[in-house]
C-alpha cells in the first residue's frame, strides 16, 4: 500500500512554501545591509527603525506571495511585469 503524505506530515516551512537556503541568504543580506546602513548613517537609530519597518513589510509581502499558486503567477506575470515598470 502506498502511503500518501498528508498536510500534517509536512513541516511548517513546507506548508508555507518557503525555500530555506534562499530565505537564509536573503535574511543574511538584510542583516548585512542593516549593519552597513548603521555604519554609514552616523549611527542614526531612527533611520534603522524606518528601514526595519520597510523590511518587515517586504518580508510579509514575500510570505504572502509565496502562498500564491505558480499557475496564478504565470497567468498574471505579464501584467505584474508591466505594472512594475
């Protein structure tokens, strides 16, 4: 008998459709960017807080877009591209 995997067998990362190595690289680059911004911005914490807020919004959008089915993204890709221009 062939066992089919249920939703309960998957990890939270698989259920959220996230690629961990890619996410780790993105977060590492974000942390490095924050360190550089802190250093170049005369240690202005208000600037860091504003950038962290933007980063949080971007990560929430990333998680939301990861939940969209690939067929939907393929169907709307031209319009998304044109809107981004």
